[in-house]
């Protein structure tokens, strides 16, 4: 059960926008027991979107693929059309989404925000999605829908790139229906002040041999002068044993971890 | 002249750490005229690092590949060993780096920070790099070096993942020697308050046809209620003409852009 993210947008790859969506999703997916294998940020170019989606589809380790961004009303939003090509499906106007956008446009017209109550081509392209979705989600905060496809034994989730909309669709609709029941990995951390990372090398080698299913990482922060040792694994007993070994052995080496706050 | 980033680290893909390095590099590289094609964040797994580096090497559009992170002293740092495999080169101890690390360890011992002045295996693995680097950079803020390789007509830059070290090596050493002389794309933006993004659709289609070499994007921010229209291209006259067309036509539609601050 591994996931991957394809984050689509010139603004990400151009260094204009920090990709907080992928960071947020990565944490949520870990906590839900669907950890990520990789995150790829790509440009709004159809050929590159198609290539990237095909790479994810061809990866036998992946069960869940998240495509984020590029669903908007303007011509630089190309995710649905490219996804249709990658999945080998025609684009169709999804009537339920079209009707929902129409109602929104009418309300905006009535509120004086739009000159006309008619759907424009810009509105309509948000309702034009690859055919045969497994499910189309509402998006209470915007017009572009969230959509799930099933293909090659994988689920492909398409989410809007606007952070509020992405988080809304994910937590309210996609998570309870598609991501419940996973087992989150157990994470335990110890923090050391002014510790020398290289001194942990022999201990970490030992942990690797003794607990091959626990992933052990060390993360120095040069601004706070803290070193974090992090153990992560599906077997919580093993993770607890591993972190206890770090605590005990570091104490013997004269490096006491900080009390947990 | 396109670049790509491979950001290595379980902490990124696990949602523990926000990948600010790639965002910072993306902006710098755009301003230096070496724009990114994609950014891929992957785990500290040798097979996945090798696969990803080989993907970048096989991409004919790329001239510069940046591998960031995973150069530290602990066993979870696997970038140099994996890169050696991807490049088909043996790992060698780089004497200049080894000697520099040795001097640092001695100084830390003299300052009472280390029990022993001897190099440990943890220290040594930071000096063990794939053979025949084009250049090895000092890293004034840490022990792991920065390194450049040339292979398959591409430059592969290896940078430490600690943000202060990455930025230091990049700006002080790598940028002046390897990235000078590029032509940055021209970027022009207009900001609109309370504008409806979908109304820009026909204008953006027209811009696409009239200025095929200018990339035009629209970016709504639902918190600030601002819409940014951004034009980017190598020909600054065309970018200026395109943004002027946005200004004029949006004015005709009754949507005045904000004054530039």
C-alpha cells in the first residue's frame, strides 16, 4: 500500500509557490496508513503530465496516485485533458458537475458578481473530465470537482490545487470513503541538544541489523542545534524497543535525550 | 537548458519536513536562466535513488541535475553510494575532503565537543564519493562536500540537504562557476481583487495564440481574494506586450488590475 503524488503546476516548478499541498498530503497519508513512495512536481505541459501519470501507473508498488492541481477554468489548467490521454479515456462533460457549476454561476450572477448567468467555456472545462470515473466528489469551496478513477488495479485521485479546496475534498469526502482502515506506522522520536550526529553511526548500524523493519533516521537542525533521531515502523513494539535502545545507549555515551515536552 | 531536482529523504516524503530547499533552488535556477522541468522527492532507498537518477540521466531535455540530501554521517544517508551505482563509478575516499573533515574533527576535539580526535566510520562516509568528480566543493558550514559530475552530456550537482549548507555551497561555489551567463526568463504579473478567474478564459486563449512563446498562468488565492495573472518568457518584449494586453482588455471588461506596489 504505497502512494505517490503528482503535483501539477508551472508555479511550483518555477519557484513561485511553495508546494504545501504535497507536504500536507504526505503527513495525512502517513497517518492514514497509506505512506508515500515519492512526490513529483511537474509543469502544466500535457506531454509531461501524460508521461508522469504513465510512470506512476506502471509502478507495481503503487496502489494510490494523487494528481493535484491544474483543474481550473483557464487554458493553463490541463490536468483533466492530459489524464484522459494517459488513461486512454475520452473527455466527457460530467452532467452533475456541470449542473452544480451552473447553479453556482447563477447565484454569483444574482449576487451581482457576474454579468451573465450563462456558463462560459471556462466554466465548462472544469466539468469536462475523463470518462467513467469511479466517483466524482463535490467541492464545497470551489467549482472544480475531485474525482477518483480505477485503472490497472490502482486508484487515481484527482484533486484541485487550491489548498483550501484540496484539503476540503480530501478530508470530507475522499478520506472517509477511500482511505479509512489503514494502519499508520508508529513514529517515535528523541531529541538531543548539541549532539554530534556522526557519533550515532555505530548505534544506527546496530539498530539496522537488529530491527530491519524499523526505519531509523537522524535529522540535524543547525538553527536549533537539535538532533532528532526518528524511528518508524508498522510494528509498534519494535519501534518502541528501537527507540529505547537509542535512549539507553546515548545515555551511556553521555548524550542524554531531552525530556519529552 | 532545463534542470531537474532529485530531493532525497524519508523526512520529506513522510511529511515530517517541508521541502523548502527545492522551492529555494527552483526560484534561484529560474532567475539564473536554468529553469526546472520537474522536482522529485524520494525516499532514502538505494534502489529508488538509482532509478530516479537514471530517469534524469535518460531525459534528453535535461542539462543540469541537482541531487539534494542524504550526504550525512549516518546509515540513513545513502545518496553517494546510490549515485555511484547510477553513474557506474566506484566509491572512492576523496582525500581533500577526508583531510578537511579530519581537521574539523580535531578542532572539535580540542574544543571539548568530541571525546576522540580520530575519524569515525560516520565521518569517513561523508568523504566517500563516486570517482572522477569534475569538482569537489568545500562546505564551510558542514562536513559533507558538494560535488559535480559530468555524464551523458549533463552536469550532476550533489548538494547537502541541510538548508544552510545547501544554500552556502550553491551561492558561494556552484553558482558563480557553473550557472553564470544564463538568461533568466522575464516575468510580469498583474493582480486583481475579487476577479472571477473563468472570465479570463477567452483572453488567455487569445494570448496563447498571439504569443505562443509566452507562458501565461492564472493563480487565484482564495484567502487574499487576489487573482494573479503571470506572463513568463525569454523574449521580454513579447512578455511586456502580453501583460499590456491583459491590462488593457481586463480594463475594458471592468476589472482593473491593482497598482503595482
